[in-house]
C-alpha cells in the first residue's frame, strides 16, 4: 500500500520531520507571508508503515467490549476475590448470561430474552420496577477475561468511561471501589496486579443509584423526583413523553478499556484556537497533564503533529514540533506547549454555513532510553463561537467565526432509553439532523452528558451542541410536588462530574454552550462554582487583544478548564425565553399553521422549547405494538363543535399527542376526511406533520433578526417508541415532519407567510438576508443588515 503525505514544516524542523520517511523528494521552496516554509512529499511504503507500528508495539488503548458475562448478585454465592482467582464463571454456567457491555442490566436481560422488550406495547408494565424489587434485584455482577502481558517499564490503566451508579472492581483477587456518580471517568493503575502469565480475570459488581425513587400511579415528570438526589439521568423515572426505565439504567454503560503506556502518560490535553487579522492568522494553544509513573526522573520529548486530510489518501502535515522537559519521579505536571502558527487555516463551520474542516492533532511523548511512552490524538476544528444577548430582539445571538447564525434545531433526549448506544446509531441520528438542515442540538438536562461518539458526528456534520448539566426544574425545586430545592445531595460530586465532563468534551468544535440546567438553575454554590470554573479567557471576552497581549497578560487559553464557551445558568435565562427564568417556553401541542406567523404567537427572541405532534408511519405502529394497538383514536364531537380524539390505552401509554385541541384547534387530521383504518390515519397524520413543522420553522424564520434569533423544537426524536414530538421514530423511520423541517430550513428558502400572504425569501446564516414580499401587484426586495 502506498500513502502520499504532504508535509509543511518550519525549516529547522525538516530533519526531524524526515526521520520516519522511507524516501522523500524535496519540492521547490515556497514563501509564506509570515514564515519561510519548506514543502515536501513522501511516499511511505507498507514496509515502512510496519516498522513504525513495531516501534510502538504494546503502547495504546484496547477496548474491552467482548466476552462479558453477567449475573444477578443475589444468585451468585461467590465473592469477587473467588470469581477472579479460583472460581471464574463460564458462559454455560447458571446463573451467568451474555452481558451487554457497554450497556445496562435491563439491556442485558432484554438481550437474553429474560424479559420482554419494554418498548413494545404495554410490556414495560410487566417488568418489575426497582421501587418494588429493591436495589439488590438490579445489582449485578459483570465478568470478563483479557490477555495483557507487560514489557519492562510498561504501565497499564484499567479505564471505565462511565458506570451507573457505583461499583466494586476485582482484578486477579484485588479489590478497588469505584465511587458514586453516573458522569465521571474512573482510572485504575493495575500494573502491579496483572498476572505475569498475561491471563487476567476481571469482575465488576455494579450498584444502582442510591435513590431510584418510586413511580406514582399518575406518572409525572421524573416520577417522585427522588432520582434527582443523585448525580444521574433523571428521565429514568418517566416523563410525559417517556415510560420509566425499571433498572434506572444500572450498569457499565460506557466504554471499558486498557491503556498501556511507558513511564510517562498524557492526560486530558486541551486544544484552543485563537484568531487575528480577520481569521487570516491563527494559533493553536495546547496544555496537557503529564504523569511520570516511574521512580526516576524522566527526560522527555513532547511532540505535536497537526495535519489535515486533503482528499483520498493525501494527508497534509502542517506542523511538527518537539519540546524537551524533565519530569520528577512519581509526579504529575501541567505542561503548555508553545503555540503553533497557522496562516489562513481551513475553518470549521456549522451545517449550511461552510465545510466542517477537521485537522488531526497527534501528541506523543518519548522518554530517553525508553522510546515512545504514550500518544494521544484528536480531530480539531479551527473555529470561534460567540454568543451574546441581542439588543434588537432580546434573544441570544450566536456567531461562528464572526458570522451571525440563525439557530434552527431541536431538543435531544438520548439515542436509546436503555443506553444501547453505538457509533452506527449515533451516525444515523446526527446525519438525520443535518439532513433536516438543522444547525443546533440541545442536550436536555434530564438526559445525558453526551458521549464522545455523539460529539464526533456532530463535528463531522456541523451540528452545534448546547450541553446541559443534570438539573431539571421538574425534579429540582420547581415541579409538582416541589422537591429537592437544593438539588442533588452531594454538591461536591456534582461538580466533580461536571468538571470531568468538561475535560472529556471540550476539544470538540461542535460544542457551543454549557448550560446549568433545564428550566432551573443549579443550587447557588454549584452555580457559583460553575461560573468560576467556566469563565471565559480574556481573549474570548474582548477580541481586540493581540497575540502578544494574550501571551504576556494572562494564562494561555488552553490552561483554562474551558475558557472558550459561554456558561448560561439555565435554559430560560440570559437570552433564552424571557431571560428571567419564568416558564415562557412552549407551547407543546397542535397549532393552526398560520398561528406560527402571527406576531403574538411567541413574545421572546429565542425559544428553547416549542413542540407539537409526532405520529409515526403505520409500519412502525405494527412493529412496536400488538394488534390491539393498531386501533385508531375515536373522534368524539363535543357540544362546542370541537372534536376530541380518544386514543386506545397503548397509544395513551406511549404518550400520544392528539391532532386536535378542543376549544383552541379543530382536528387537523379530519381536514383530509375521516380515517378509515390505521394506514389511512397515519397517511393523513403525515400530511399534518409536514405542514405543522414546516409552518413552525417558516414562522420563526419570517422574523429572524427582527424579532427572533433562534428556535429549538421540542423534540426531534424519542429514546423509545413514543408517539409525540419526533421527526423520526425509534426504529429510525422518518415522519413527514422531517421533510417539512428540511424544506423550511433549506439554505435559501422561498415561503408563503400564512398570516400576511406575503412571499418571503430567507437566508438565515448570513450577515445580510433577503425577503421578497408581494404587496398588491408589485414585488419589493428588502435588504436588512444584521
């Protein structure tokens, strides 16, 4: 195999750059307006590639996602020490079953068909809830074997990227306790407890959340709200769009891996870009933690390589830099590399504004007399995201690379309610949002701190992300009944999880905003700490700084926990809804299409939640419900002339939203005639879905910049087989609302204002937008500057 590599490096680095190259031909010298640069290309043979792999053999990460077994703890009469020494379980040995890791207890039980699919029909009602069974019932053992034999001066960490909610880890008879918290990483140095023969036994006893709560007969937003006492996802107690999750998502729900390093390990590098001269000049700032695990001073070379794939198999390396330092024995140091200069870098843009250009940043550390000790790589987008309260509309106005962007997107819960998360599913989810021409996804506070795979595809497809922490008004002081006014019981744990989440996600260019909670702000001490931790670097508060001023007057931007994105205390504060925290988001029901265009439909500049119907296609109903669930609603005519829809019990359980609102909106399905059967009903529902959501987005876009700066639809999808607020169902089949949004949010869109009957042409992501309005017999073109 032949790979073509183009490398651009500073003249004093060309010898180092040539070291791994099998053969190189020097191209003519080129000139940059700032720096003298050499360019050369290299053909790297497969033989040379193999040699490079051999040099770093044994160093790297191995994911442990196969061969796991699971068993209910009350059915296992062995200790963790016995399971990992003298009595390891086998797959054909009761009560052990094949486990879903990453995954949850409920996901494992469903996988083995020991319980029915909780998302089918009313089957969830047949599954024992943790409130009735007790926490022990969903406390499970997870077990696996792995091979790992160390070389001299190699070290191994066992990593859990997330578990819910706490655990005991046993490896070869040694016990380690993993503390509580759903959104924190765990790293265990297991170097000294690996078996010399390379065969290792691992058992993990996972405990459910401490406060799983009880589901009231009437349901409710977050059940009895007890789950909010823990630092965990709150949707698991059920919501008005979701049935409760019976095990509260207990399990090893994210990646488990081994990382093998030499004496020095790289931890959580932070990458930040700064721009000058109208984005012609850019700098890449890099700070990382380095840990010396040895008992001797490590003389290190820290190397950074930055490149970008041009096309096909051509890769352009723009920077190679090496720095030397000494790290004392057994110590951890923070190290900031000299900033790297880029002239006219390829910028990352949101969906619809330009290309999502991504560089690959690779950092390696070499230790004298040892060789490569550790490596880290991350794709990175040069971009700058700003947001401020717009003085014209009162809404929060976002800018990317200096250009205003009108936000049209949606609220996201999570991909799957049982946390059956995968790269393939994430890719489909995020591409659907891009295909609808959306440019933002809001990760709602009752769901997850989303995973790196989610953010990877948002980076690829250009979806800005609003990430909330784990606070909701319903469960944290503003719900019915009022509960947990001081938030989770352990504030220190909440902040630990929040800071760790920031470190996990901060390098993704799609991440645009941190928000304290949904329809609520965190408790005062947490909110104050988050404001302090997530304060902006001076460069991102005043863009008139020069590079010299940044270097001399403040810490490097990459030394901040984040420092590049705004932190907003709650979803209805500071430029969202009325900005004061009053319940001024919504509505969440069927509307007459023309209502969205009326001046009095929504008063404020940026609506973080507005929702409506979401009936899927008939094939989905048949696939997710028994035959009694195929019965369409009864249409009951009321004395006032409005029609009330009466759904069957299964639709009601799956939180169906009617297509009528007696007293406000006549039934929109009946506009197309009375449905005869399920197929006819679903076809007519798709007609309504298309018109409803197209009108919603067109209504907001009709007054972009003059009244609105953005809107987020509640919601784009369901984490289960729900029947409301979705543009594609849990089986990934689109509704017609998907196509209504795609049409309304296209880059240049011609629309009819259903209130004024003017024809409008909208361009939502430019500093200039155009409207064509028909008035009498003339067309007027109005150009409005932002």
